C-alpha cells in the first residue's frame, strides 16, 4: 500500500470524519492525522460512522499541516481545479507514477475542509496536487468520495522490483531547508522583502518535484551557510587574493 497516512485539515462534519476513518481502514492506511479538526474523533456520531475503523488505524491530532506532514517523504494534496490556476495539478494516474518514481518511503494524502478546501499556504506545503477527473460543470466531490477514489487509484499494485531510486528526505528536513533558504536569500538581497513568498513558493514546488534526498538537503544547507558567511565578509581590495575555502562547511555533506 503506497499511502502511509491520510491528513484531514479542518474537517467540520462528524459523518464525514467517521466515514473517512472507515474508508482509510478499508484500504489499510495505518494512520490518520487531524489538523485543527472541528470534530472530536471520540464523538459518538464519528464512532458510529466509522463502523469499527477507529480500531484499525492510529488517529493523531496535530496543530498544523507542517507538523502532521513532518514524518512523511511525499505529501500529495487533493484539490479541485477551480481557482487553482497557479498550482500545477496532475490526475490520479500521474500521481501513482510520481509516487513510484520516488522510491520507497511514506506518502501522505492531504484533504481540506468540506466547504473551503485547502488554503494556498497548505497547498504550497505539499509536493504535488492531484485532481480527480470529473465533468467540468459539476466538479466538486464529497470529501469521503475523494478519499475513496484516490485510495482506489493509488492502491493499484506497484511492480515490486528492487528500487534504485533515492529515498526523498522527510518533510521536516525540507521545511528546515526552506527556512534556511529564506534566511540566506534574504541575507544576500535576493528576495523581495515585501513579497518573499513569490520566489519561495516556486522553490518549494521545485524541491517537491525533485524529491530531494537527505544528503542533497545537507548540501543545499551548506551552500546557504556559505552564502551567509560570504555576505558578512568585508569587501576585498582589487588584486587581493583571499582563499575562503577553509570556511566552507562540509561537515554536513555525506558521501553518497
């Protein structure tokens, strides 16, 4: 099963939460995260709709999507295409290929509130956005229908041949890299101080598509440290030769 967790953001209806727990258990998903849930998972209505599903998976409550996604290596958002022109969107079949191309590692599917969906900032925290194909004139699916359809697609058997694909870094490491990039690029004046997210959002998508490894995160953070070091050096006079190589932090860069 390629899906390690379902993450629900601001779920508001007990019936939807209970049915989501049930369908996650149907497909063998081991964990379900609730981010700022408006429903108590212990609510009797949730238990009734879950039909025993609460006993078959771990349910966790998290204060933010960032914390819920931290342990996973690939995070895929589900969203309607309406109003998402800024966001690259794939279909479920392409999402399955994407998961397979990133090698072994936990994948989490993220679903938003029943009415408002996922915010732009939440979508930016995900590696990929998937849309279930529907007729254009009536495209919005019920939350539980979306979960069931995507799990059905992604439950298709992936050929179990030994993988040589590098394992992506976990989301907490990528989040730390993004914070470091924001600080370093701000230090050298690359970011617009009035709108730094314009560039940072694109960098986050690039890292998500690339599936950067733990070693690559360490290399990029080493580059960030060197940029910060260089930005604080005194300007050199013409003809002055200063060898700064001894200042490069290579301790975080592991050999492949």
